[in-house]
C-alpha cells in the first residue's frame, strides 16, 4: 500500500525530484514532444538524424545509473548476509 502511494506521487513532489537526480521527471507530454522532435529532424536531416532526443538519452542514462546503483547495493547486502551466515556456521562447527 505504501509503495503504491509513493509510486503515484505527483511529478512536482520532492521525492520525485530526489529520485530523478534533482530534475523534474518527464511527463507523457515530454516524451511525445521528444518523439515529434526526432521525426521532424529525420525529415529535415535524413539518415544522419539522431534516433532519440538528446535529453531523452540523458534521461535514460540517469534511469540506468539509478537502477545499476540499486542493483550494486542489493548485491552488496546479499554478500554481507552470505558472509555473515558463513561466519556463524564456521563458529558453530569450529568452535
């Protein structure tokens, strides 16, 4: 229940800014406008046009960085738990 409330907080909330590196998260309109920008640039420039808006690429990098950081933290916690279990087992068996 708490996760649902946190997940659907407004984009302008302090938590949303904090989770997005101090920037306001993109709304649906931002994504649609960036897609429109890409299509217009492709028509104008041709094959040399970028596949996505530069800000969208930056948004994706930030999102991946946060995801990778949380994965690293989860692996570190799991390793600490595993090491702790092994330490306790060796103390019980060894003595």
